[in-house]
RNA sequence: GGCGUUGUGGCCGAGUGGCUAGGCAGAGGUCUGCAAAACCUUUUACAGCGGUUCGAAUCCGCUCAGCGCCUCCA
């Protein structure tokens, strides 16, 4: 491709040409889920977006190491109710071991990624597996004078850091303003400034998840795990760091401060943030109670849903917007997406079966040029900050040509073998490998069998034995046997 | 309150200083035993008011409305 990949970098607030630090290698870190409850659809949107980004980077030939963590340290619910963390709270409610909670929801999350046809990341590190490294980073920050200890807890000294560095450069904040607007909460008494954040918290007696450290039995601060694991697996400076827009501040801002404070280097070249999924214009979130669980969507079992929507319909719906735009959920939009998805998949089935056949049609330069242009637009759309929405539009344009070819309205000879091959590989690559949409079988195949058996009954009644034999053979070939019994005609699985 | 961000046709949703986004829905047509699919054509746009410009929905200003972050959050 002539055109180069451009990425919107949150750090600069503009798109820039993507240049990896050490091509062809690319390091990408994405903040993964906190596994104390089911991930909801909004969470999945982010992971799905980065799955497509991962796939497209690979498609371009980059060797991507994709790290997506699992946050399994129960961080504090909020600064207000200090002492209890999300995971141990959930464990207490459900009468389970904290790690049982972690295991359950991690497994659930993994199932979902498969259902949505996502690739596993290269490395999926857990925060609890990196306590030693986190303690190490805290030591480094203490040595460098950016952290201080109070009663066994360690805090990051933001104002000291800000003397020589710019705390707030990612989220566009000014430290003075934040210090004024900081909230007056009990847990902040230990901090020198309200904007300081915890690197290590001493555990209260009832806190279940705890580890020994030089300062106290306790647990690491939330922001630390990403800094530590990103550095460990991708280096002190790596290419891409992604996550939901709601992590931009304070989480990502703190990550930058920690890395710069510890290693003196900016950790990330390109910061990418995915926007929120909304319901009736409001952010979907667990705390607002307006979140959809994926299975609620798949079953239609939710007060706001008219009916069920399949995983691929959902995925298509999400990919029809750009990752950096908010996307609002509605039944109408989902229904429209379902039709669009099916149209696109029908096209995939067609083109996969289609082979070039010289039919003597006259070469049609206009059509060739159109197809070439659409193909190149597919690439340039993705190159333009992974614009899946535009890309899908182009694929539909390509689909028109495919369908015309299929119905004979456009001759193979008109476009020639070369253009045909390009069209075919582009459509398949983009739908199947980049957007990663796949065919969904109609779930109730039993209805199909029942319909066949009904035709069998009628043929038998007519004594059309040729038809009867054909139907029986067809079913048997698919592992279904027809049973002609005195009491009636039934079917069963072949034993 | 501070900082952002968004406002596109019946719905969803891209995009852009002048060149058809696309999907869904609607209308007409081709094809067809019927139906569907497919293909072709097609209607209703860029929140409001000003400004810059040969030309703006696209840039600037103001107004209105929504949303997000500032607290755990993808």
C-alpha cells in the first residue's frame, strides 16, 4: 500500500503516521478486565476493537506482541470505603475464595472472547503473578524520591514529580486545578496531596488479599500493575498502549508518571482510547446499573431488548462505528445490523465458492477501475486509524460487484482474472481475518430435520419411493436416520 | 465548577473546505410460476445564528442541547 497507517494518538490529540520503535516488531499493551464480575458489553467493545487492531497490524506484516492483563488483585472499591476490595467483597457475598471468583470470571471472559471470535493475546499476565515486580518498581520510585511512606502505605508524590515532569499531559489536566478540586475524603488523610495516588496499601485486618512487602502486609496500587507488566514484557518504552477512554485519567496518567519516575522514560509512543458504549445516551457501566451482559443480548433476556441478537450481529453492530466514537445501543440499530451482517456473510459464502471462469465477456475498464478503487479504499480506510465503519462501507460496495458477478449481470471476462483475484482475496481477508466476522449456523437444526422428515412423510404417502429413498439417504449422510414405525415416522441420531 | 467532546437525512453511522460513504427502512424498476434474494434508479441531511472563503455540513465565533472525565469503571 502506498498509504501508511495513521493512528490517533491521545497524547498529542491528533493522528500521526505509525512508526514502530523496532520494525517489524510492535509492542501493544491493553488494559484488560477486572475479574470480580461478568464483563459487560461495553468492556467487550474495547477488547473487540483492539482485537481488530491486533489483526490488522498482523495483516500489515508486523510481528505484534499483544499483552492484555487480567486484574485479579482486588483494588479498593473507592476511596470512601477503605479496607474492603472488590474481589474479597464479592468473595464474602458469594462465600467463595477470592481466587475462586477470579477463576470463574476469567473463564467467563475467555469464553466470551471466543464467542466473539477474538484471538487470544500473546501474553495475558495476571497482576497477582507480578507482586514481586511491583514491589521492585515501588523501591525504584522510593529511591528516585518520587514516593513516600506513611504507616506502611506508599504513595506517589505527584507534585514533586510535576516539578520536572508534566503530570496531566495525557488527559490535558493542570495539576493546580486538580489540587483545588480534589475531594475531601477520609483515606486521603495519609496523602500529602489529594492528587497523590497509592503504590502500596497496608491491608486492614479484614482485607483478605494481601502480600508481604518491606513496608507492610498489603496490596499494590491499581495503576502499578500495568506499568510493571507493560515494562516486563514490552520494555521501558513500547509502541501502543490502549484501553477505554475512562481509563485515560487517572489510570493511564498515573502509569506515565510511574514509568517516568522509575525509569526516566516515557513508557508509550501511541496512546489509544476507545470510546464508551451508551444506553439511551448514557455511558454503560456497572455502577450505573445500565449495563448489558453479553448473554442477555444473545438470549434477548433483558427488559430493554425486543429480542435476541447473536454474537456476530453484535460484533458487526459495534464495528459499524469507529472505536473512538460513542455508540448508542438500540433495538432498531441492532436489527439493522443483523440484516447488514447477514448480507455481508452471504457475500462471504458466495465469493469463497466463486472461481474465475473465462466467459468471453468484453473487458470493461470502468468496472475494473471501480473494483480496484474499492479494494484500495478498503486498505486506506483501515490505515486511517482503523476505521472499520468506512471499511465496512467499502466492503458493501465490493459486495455489489460480487453479487453482480454471481447473477451474471457482470461477466468474469469484463473484470479479468487479476482484478477478480484481488477482489476475492480482499473481501475474504477483510471480512474473515481482519474484522473477523464468521458464519453463524442457525442454531435450531432440528427444525430443518423436522421439515425434511415432513417432506419424507408426504412422499411416502404419495408412494413416490424415488423421492423417499433420496431423502432417507440425504439424512443418513448427515447422521440422521428415519424410522418408519407402525406408530408413525420419526427421526433419530444414527447409532 | 474545571477540562473535554458530540449534535449528519425515518433509524444507525462514516466522512470531508468544491468530487455518490455504507447499512436498515421507504418508493419505482429489472428478474421471477409464486416468494425471496440479487441488481438498477430514487426521496427527506449535515442543531441554530453570525463570520472567513470564489465556494463550508466541513474552518472561526457565539447560542442551544446532549454526553464524558474530574471517584471504581473498557
